């Protein structure tokens, strides 16, 4: 599996009633027999709306920005910076399945690479993810380029 992209993406999260939150995560795109997109939480205070709470938007923005056809999305919470007290706060991975619409909900509105809706999550092991794409560490995250997806 070849890594073809690695960056920090920014988007407008849902906010708190007083405006949208600037939100961010790491996105890695791998090309092989399948196209895999790994969204990794930055594990920082102030990184905005969580990947989970905004997954449909992130999938739609990423697929259309990078022109991705039929990607497989994986959500990753590395838990690599902050100290967590609970044993439940460990690194985790989820395969995200979304229904892909090619037409928007307004007449004439078109998403060439898909509008992703109705997500569901299936937990998968780090071993299984690394068997698909290789290393999932958060090394060099501070030196990655950034992209504003809106």
C-alpha cells in the first residue's frame, strides 16, 4: 500500500451555538488494490469538532477535494499526547461506512465524488489496520502541510 497523501486538514465544525469551530485532523490517503483514507485525531485541546461528530462532512470534503472514488474511511483516535485516566481511553480504530449520494438534496447540486451520509462504525484492531496500510503512528505530525477544506 502506497501512502499518496499526508497532511493536516481544517474544516468548519458544528460549533457551540455561537458560530462554527475551526476543526482539524490528520488525513493520510493510501493507494493499493483499494483506496484507504485514515482520519487521525490530533489529540489536542482546541482541535474543534471531533472526527466522529463530523464524519459525514469530513468524508464529503475529503473525497471531493482529493477526487477520491469509492474510498474506504478509517477513523483513528491515537491518544498519544494527553494523559488519560480511564482504561477505556486507549488508541482505537473504526471502519466508517457511509451511504454515498452523488446528487445533493437541492435541485442541481452535485457532488462529483459523493455526499456521504448515514455513517456507521465498526471497531477494528490496530493490527488489522496496520496490515492494510502499514505504520499508523503520529510521528512528524507537527511538520505536516495544512489544507483548508472550508
